[in-house]
């Protein structure tokens, strides 16, 4: 209990090259059966901002992941940016591009029309 609420773990004190904590899964601490989640739900929810996501098992199989809204937002934003980058790269490889001059003319037409 004190590990969850008060202490940091060794794997969370190391940082990556960008100054963010490494949040590698710790099997002994981050994977819990659903019965344990039910028994400790309030404690786990209160500690989510200070810990890695929790993997909940049902009949020995992973069934859910419980994480803080901040972690979810970060993952969601990362996924959207990554998808947009891949889409842009695919457009470039497929030749779906326009020149800088064509883009400039297109933008000028668009914004002139909105200004009127």
C-alpha cells in the first residue's frame, strides 16, 4: 500500500533523454486481478497520477488498463500526431503533393474570399 501511495519506484526515477520518467511495467506491482482492484479501488484511483497504468486481469488474462486522465490524454495526442505524420509521409510517397507556389496561391485565394 505505501508503495502505491507514497514511494517512488526505481524504474520511475530514471529518466529518458527527454527528462520524462521511464514508466516500464513492473509485473509485481502493475498487474492486479480484478478482485484486488475491487478491494482497493479508491486507493488505486487516488494514486493514478503518481504511478504507471494498472493492468487488471480477469481469469488470468489481461482485461483492462486503468490510467490517469493525464496519461490517457498524452497517449491519445501522441497517437494522433503519429498518425498525421504517417499520413503525410504516405502522401509524399504517393505523389499527393503541391508546390510551394501553388500552395501560396491557393491560400491567398481562400483568405481573400473569406475577407470579403
